[in-house]
């Protein structure tokens, strides 16, 4: 499941690129709404698969009005931490804390508000407002491998140090393409929320 190629017709969170270097971008994201679920699992892949199925159930009609909600991109996975506010948009994100808890997130299409979004049938799914935030992001094409994610994380850390930016979240892994896209052609982004710089 998921969005087949993340094309222009699929809504994504809105952002402006304010600086870029060596493939890394510093972005200002606009506020958006999201549906998210916290999953306890032994790996981010396991958490992402379980969380995706639950969130997909919600947007495909598993809610009190049986409304269909358009798929967005990306899907993000982020390690959940008691000290970290997790803010994600279109991707589905997965994150992990010391206890193996991950937050998987779908951003909601911009036509919806907190008042109009249908209530999920699954009480583990939370609807939340994500505030405007600044993120550092690195994009790559290929598989979701630990080696490539570590490489992206190193580039993000180098960029943050060069720009004197302080991390405000754990790493976020954002996937843009569904299983119909060959693994070698899938778009991924590794991101990190940072304390807003003066721009």
C-alpha cells in the first residue's frame, strides 16, 4: 500500500528551502494536521509496517463517518522520546526511543481542519496539529537501509555543526513511494527538526 510514485498530484507538506549545501536542505515548514500512531516494535521497519496499516485503515474509511481521506506523501517514522515533540508532515515517519516505541505519521490534506476531520475508529490513532517548524533534510534514492540512513544522518550532523543549529528531535525517516515502485527507485528523506535559526 502507500502512494505509488509521490507525484505532483499527491499532496505533501508545504515548505520553503532557505539554505542548501552538499545535498542537505534547511527548510521552513508550514503548520499542518497529522494522524499518528505509536507502535512498540523490535525495529523501525516492523513499526512502520504496523503503523502504516493502522493509519491506512483510518484514511480508507475506518472512522466514524466512513469518510475517505486522500493519501499524502511522505509517510514518516520517528523514534518516540518523552523529551521530544514529534512533528511530521506528509511522509510517514518512524522514530524509536529506549523502550522501542516509534511514531508513524501521515499528514492530512490541507482541506481538512481539526473540526472537520473524522474521528478514527481505532482509539490508538491520534489527530494532532503540527506547528510551523524548521528541519534539516537529506534526500536519496534507493532502499531503506541502515547504511544509507546513517550516511544521511552524518550529512545532516555535518550541516547542523557548520550552521550552528541545535537538534530538536530524533531522526525522522520519510518514505515517498509505495510497493509498486522498484526499491532502487524509491525516494527517501532523512530529516531532523532543529531549533529555529534567525532567517
